[in-house]
C-alpha cells in the first residue's frame, strides 16, 4: 500500500511552499499575517533543546511551536524532535527545566510523587517508581492542540491566539498504568459527592496570582476509562517538554486536557475554578458572531470545555501549493481521526468542490484513538486542482463542509472539510 | 505546586538551550512602551502580532483574560494599553510611523520612563516582588559597573541570580525599543532613586548607543554579571 512516510521535502521546498516571506526567515501562511521579526529570532532548537530548527515558532518565550506538514507526514509515529509543543508558562528562567526533549534525570524520576486526594477519606501518595513496577498498557493516540487549525477561522474573523495550521498535532504511542483501576486499588474511600477528576502538574505561572493550568474531567466520560498515567512515549521515557516523567493521557482528548508533569489528582464534586479551565479552552454552546460575543462572555452554563476531538481529516499529499506529476494518477493521501468513542467508517474526497464525493481506502490499524490513514489514486488533468476531504464516523458525525460555520471567539476545535489546491503536471 | 524541590534535579539534566524571546517590534504609537513593559512578562509579543485585526470588544476581552493570568495594571494603564491595541493592532490601523512616541529629546524624565516600563515588575518603589522580580532599591549590582544596567535594559537578563540575599530565576525581556536617551535616563534614575547612591558617572545616550552595538543574549548578560562579581 503506498504511503507517504518517506516523502522527502527539504527545507527549501517547504519554505517555497510557505511563501515568499520565508526567505527572510519569516513564514507567511495563507490566512496568516506577515510576522514582524528581527532577523535574529531564535530557532526551535535554541528554545527547546532537541527540537528540529525547522519547527514553526508561535511563541518563543512559551516554547509554542508547530510541525511543518511536510515533516509531519513522513512518520507514522511523530518523533519527539518534531512533535508540536504547547506549554502555558515561560520555558526560560524558572521554567527552563521544561525546555528539553531529554527525559528527566533518574533522581528526579525516583523522587517524583503524585498526591491523590480531594473528597476522599484516605488520601494516598503514589510514586513514579511505584507506577513503573505496575502492569502497563499501550495507547496509540492523536495528541492535538485545541487551537489546531485556528488560522483557518481567520478567513471569517480574527480570534486571539496563535495561528496554528494543521501541524499542532502528532500520532504517538504512550505507555502507562490504567488510571481508573489504579484509583480503585488505592482504596481512597471517596465521598458519594464525587463527580470530577482534577489534575495539576508541576508547571507554575510566572507571576503571583496568575491562573495555574489545572484541568477537570467528568468521571463517567468514556475516554477516562482508557486514560493512563503515562511514563513512556514512543518507547522511551517521556521527553521533559512533553510532560515527563509522568503525564495524564486521556486518549481522544485535546492536548490541554492531558496534564503534563502530574503532581496532584483530586476527586471532587465540582470542576476546578482555574481560569484556564473556566475562562478559556471553551466553546459557546450556540453559534455566535464575531464581536457580539467574546471569550469574557463564556460561562460554565453557556459553554463547553475542549474535551474530545471533533472528527477531522487532513490531506498530507499533495500539500497546499505542491507540484505533483499526474502520470499514473495522483495519489491522494492523508489521515483522519475522531474522539475514539466510535470508529470512523469512511473518508471521502471531492474533486468538484463538494458536488460529488468518492470514497477512499481506510487503514484502521491505529484505531480507535490514533490516525486512520486513507488514500485514493485519482486521474487528474494538468493544471490546478482543489481537493476536499471529509471523514464520517459510525454515529454519522462528520465535518462541516464550510468550517467557518463553527467559528468561535477562542478559535477552538477547527474541523472544517480540508480544502487543498495543488498543481498537476504532465498528466 | 511545591515545585522548588524539583529544580535542583531537573537543572542537572543539562539544559543548554539559549532560550531567548523573539525580538518583535510593534508599530509605534502612544502607549506602545506600556505594552512592551506589561505584555512580555508571561509571553512574547508574537501573540499580539498574531492577533492583529481583533475588534475592540475582542481586545477588551483579551485584556480581561490577561488579568486572570496575572497581569497587574492600574485602570489608567489598562485604558492606555487598550487604546493602543485597538488603534494599532485593530482592524483598521493608521499608516505606520504616523505617531512617533519615541522620546528622542535630550530632556527625558527617568522617573517617568521607569514608571511606564519597569514598575510593573520591579514595583513603583523599586522593591521588586519576592520570588518573582528582583528589587532595584538597594541592589548593589546596578552600582558595580557603569554599563551593566544598560546592557540589562538593552538585552534582557535570564538565569539564576541573587539580589539583596534573595534568589531569583526569571527572564527579563529586552527593552531595546526604548531610545538611547530614555535608557540613559532610566538607568540614572534607578541608580539614585529610593535612597540608592551611586559613585559612577551618569550614563549618557552616547554610551547607550555604543553598548547597543554589541549584540548580546539575555544569557550573555547573565555571564557578564557573573564576571562583575
């Protein structure tokens, strides 16, 4: 079966595709703004040790960076040096310990503990050393920033936040201890008021009184049954920047929900009041218009946190603006995924802007939480073509044909039909 | 949240990246200095550049969120910041360089420059914030070497330091958008304010211009400081 893993796309080609501004060290994306940098902006390897210098930087101080699509598509499992990163506090100064893909020092791992408490009669402490002695399971799952694709919303109206395209995601294999059985075995004797699990990690805000990144989940959510306290990523100890030595992995849930550097787990009656849970990473429950409803209007009643992934598909090949040969047909290839609760059933492509759709061949070997790879060979004349891609799952959930209909003030959960224009020669 | 106990171990893993914020220049206009001063404590200015084009209601909402994340600003300062953002980073910004707010004049008020650019972190009386931002009042470092505070303002400073017996490990951003005259004035101000006494010759704009030519990272300034001791 043809795959794109070995497709070579060098930096020069990428920069060319990314636009003219790239030549000056600036990357100009469609829908994005030309970025006003001085020439000596640091590259990703200077911000986070071990990251590829080709990463697209969204915020140097916070270590926020995106994978160029041409690199992302080369691997079935996303390597740590090109995996996107979103941290919420500076990765310099007091936060510099986070800024590496190396694992934590053995002494740190040995002394790391997690306090499990809340509305329980018997709070317990578990150590990472203990976890490592327990039976572990593997989960192959998509990790994706809730802001991934935000830049596409900007065709309708600007939102605050970084202009992610499709590279704020990766496909990874995590290894760790199943969470729910662990909580049960700890014999905490929780109150019958308990409805939520709350997780907090070692990272702290750089200013006094700043909101901490704390997350809460409904205990009955199906993905929590598959959650693990992970200690390994892609067969190695978790890179520090990605949450090592221990990260809560809730497969099918957006990145911010997968708390890094876990130090505290609480069983609670209410979700955390942290502004990073209650004021952001939330979508209004109804359609809102730009400027008429802002992130400050979000309440616990009128909005929902960015929990499970919206169903989504992305074209990996050809990429936007790419020139491909048409002889022997053009192989359309990409990935698709959803929240993992039910399987994807089909990925369809359209070559006439949605009038007719054709099915593709689907590979579910990383299901239910990992990427489904799909492909279809099509005959195309020489010239410019636009392909649309749409995934459908067993509950009939699909992507909006016009993704702008789900515009929201935070620019979260882009999952519009992917529309890609490319050039075919010599058909 | 008890995170201190981890640092020692985690720092041993040999993090050697020279983390430095991207040097992003904002359109000049009234209030821009306050934006530089307030908005780089937690993130760099790429967020602002990327959010260019937000409507007034959206910028207002952003500013309100930033208070949740720890922004400290007086109501007047917030008004100034909001006015700047909605004017220069709004949907219809005026043509560039129409308003030059850069105090290029010789008579710059160092106390005013301090208030607008430095007091957000170092405090109105230069006392800093324990555990977060070092004090300038009584801080011997600023009196040791004529150029050192100039280099800090021009290039930023990151890495572990001690000041007045307290440990800090922050990352001050470069404030190199300030003019030579403004930097000279603010350095001369902090050297003599709040009971500080200086035996050094006052800094001149010419000296700042000279120091501006050597390009240093915040880590280089940290090394310069270590050599000074």
